[in-house]
C-alpha cells in the first residue's frame, strides 16, 4: 500500500467519547475507514462513554446532525474484525450487549461465514490488548 | 528516532498545540527526526494564516511556520477536517468555488492517509489533544 | 512492550487519569502534563490514589506546567519525577508506544 512498504503494525483506535456532543466519534470513524485501506492490523476499542457510539436506535433527526451509527455495522466490509468493548464500561452505564448494534464480518477463510467482530472484554484483557499495540490513537 | 506528531485541537483554546510545539522543539534539539506533524479535528485551525493574536501573546501558527521553514517539517492539515472548518489552500479554494484561501506558509493540505502513513513510518506517534 | 501513558486533564474535571490507571498495565509509565499536573499535588482527594498507584506505575510530571500554574514543585507527591520537554521526549523514546488519554 501507499508507502507502507509491506510493514504491518498493530494500530489501536481508542474511543472514549459519546457521539454527537463532540465530533471525535465521527472523525475517529473517518480515520478508521481510511486506515482500513492500508492493510494494517487494526483494533478498535470502546471504553468509557465511547461505548455509547455503538448503541442501537440512534435517531438524530431532531438535532439536525447526520446519524453515522450505521457506519459501524459496515466496518466488517472494510475487513475490520476486532472491535473490543469494555464490559465494565457497559455495566457502569447500565448497558448490556443487547443495547449495542451487532457487528459482523464475513470470514473469507471460512466460506464467507458471518462472524461477530464485536467482543466484550474485561478490564484486564483490555489492558493486555492495549499493551500489545504499536500505534495507539485516541479519540 | 523518527517521531510523528498528531495535534487534535486548535490554538489558544487548548494547550495541545503549545505542548506539541515544545515537544517538537525538544525532539529536534536532541537530534530526533520529526517525520510529520498531522493536524486533525479542530487542530486544523492551527493552519490559518489569518489569526491575529495580541502582540504580547505567542503566535502559534507563525511559530509552526517558522519551525517548518527552519527544519523542513512536514505540517499536514487533514483535508476533510479542514474543509468542514474553512481552512483552504489555493487549490481547495478553486475546487470549491471560494474567493479566498487561508493556509499558512509551511502547511499543506492532504488526506487522512498521511496520518496512517505517519503511524507506519515512525518509531513513535505522539498525540496532543483535549 | 512498555507504554508511556500521558494524561493532560485534571482528575477533578475528567476521568482520563482514572481510565488510565484502570487500563494501563502494571509497569507502565504515566506522564502528567498540562492540567494533568493537578493530579501530582499533595493533599488533594486524589493524592492517596496516586500514592497507591505508584506501586504499579512510574509517575512523571511536567515541571513547566507545574510552574506555570504556581503549584510549587515542593508540594508534589513524593516519588513523582519532574521532567521537562526534553524528559518527555526521552520518555517517549524509552517506551515502545505512547498512549494519550484524551
């Protein structure tokens, strides 16, 4: 890819802010969509208020802003298969996995079987995931 | 060592551009290479040449421009974030039928791929933001 | 892998430090700068939490930010190392990655 020279690094995008109140969620998503073209090892992390980015049923009509929540469900088409949501962040906010959109990808190595790309992970597991990254971008 | 710098906030409201500037100066002083400074979110506002801060205050845009000239820094303003916020170079002015452009010397407008490339090419990517 | 975590917000204002302490791996370093330096001061409601966390993390604080805010380096929690921007650059080179808790 563009000047990548075959290097594959582990890129982690950490999202800690709710959507709409600030632009970070939207512009983070824009980075991720571009990043997908670079053949790097991408992980998305949603912690703290970032988990609100993934909720079902977002309706922005009355606030006059673009609803970009459907884009998350398209991430699988961009070959983004590792989306980590911190369990504790959900629990603290009275949310469960059912409140979030389902994120899937089609596994080309398994006859295009549809698989989950969203993983609920506990605090300590997430610590390990973050600690293994080469490049960490926070939004 | 090769550094990439990301600045996510505009000048003055947040300290991020100031902190990044001090970091970059120190890194250069120590002989490190600054591969690129990437301006994203409101950080693109660092690239307007139309700011007129009071005389007794620092002029961050000017400082970035001067540092870029002196050390050949690559100051990249994200095109998508810049378009939203009215930061245009001459090309962008023409493309969007505007009658003015405001990108400061030493800055260039380019895509988000430049941020990813910085992540790939550098040893460390350091982000300054809110 | 070792990560340098940076926190630039006061713990009185944001949860950045709290999230950093929660998710950083033991053995990591944490640099407090900009308004983040407020967390490095003695006698705040967070001081005890930081002192505890010093068992797991190495803490650094940006001297110029402490000075700018008139907080006094003599009032910093014992064991937090004061650095300047040169020190920040060194910390970035000494770790494998830098995570900014924005």
